[in-house]
């Protein structure tokens, strides 16, 4: 779960090797671990056996420490800036869209 939290929401594809290193398990046991986590509703996502990648879309919320809250705040601020830039781009394009 920590691996997922430390990634941007747009890059939640995690190689089996990274999961194995984080949880100190052999790579060949990662798939079973993720299957258990999915069945227990701790995470949601899919497993790509061919590419040996876990794609997580949701993680069960939990208690966060102060550094994690600061990191989350930083990400929210970055997201807000990105949304603001998108709004400005759309507003600039509105005259073109209305005339065409």
C-alpha cells in the first residue's frame, strides 16, 4: 500500500520486482499476495501476468503520519495548479470554439 501512496495517481503500475523488494518476498509470490489483497478489499486493480506488473486503482484508506499528510498536500497543490492551467487553456480557446 505504501508503494501506491508514494506514486502519482497517474503512475500506479508497479513491477512485481518492486513489490517483492518492498515486502521482502520472492518475485514468484507477488501475484498471490496481490490476489489476497484484492480479495480482502485492501486494494483494487489488476494483475498483468505477462508484463509482471500490478496496476492499482484504489487503496484502502488508513491513518497517515505528518510527512504523508504533507506529501498529500503537495500533490493536491500540484493537481490544483494543473487544473488551473487547464481552465486557462480552455478559456483562451473559447472564442475560437464559439466562432467555428
